[in-house]
C-alpha cells in the first residue's frame, strides 16, 4: 500500500486507512512495526538523470553558457 506523508504540526504522519486498522486489529496507541520504501516518481527520475548529465557535461555546458 502506498500512502503519503502529511505534516502534523512540527511532525509528520502517515494515515492508515480504517479498513487496514480493522483487518489488522490495530487501534490508536498500539505499537506497530513499519517498513519504509520510498516511491520515486517520474519527476524524481528526471531530476536524478538531469543532475547526472549536468555533472558529466559541466565543462561543455559552462562554455556554452559563456557565449
């Protein structure tokens, strides 16, 4: 299941859907074990690729920018 992280005051939280709480018999105050695997969107992949290309071709890009 993919859930967004939301801001709650100075902290952050993840919403657990009611259906999941009921299925797992979890209630407010219970301790739970979570696993975190960030989901990278296409925007993140484009950013990473752009940074790699800038690093690889920086001298040529700087020369072009100076003209």
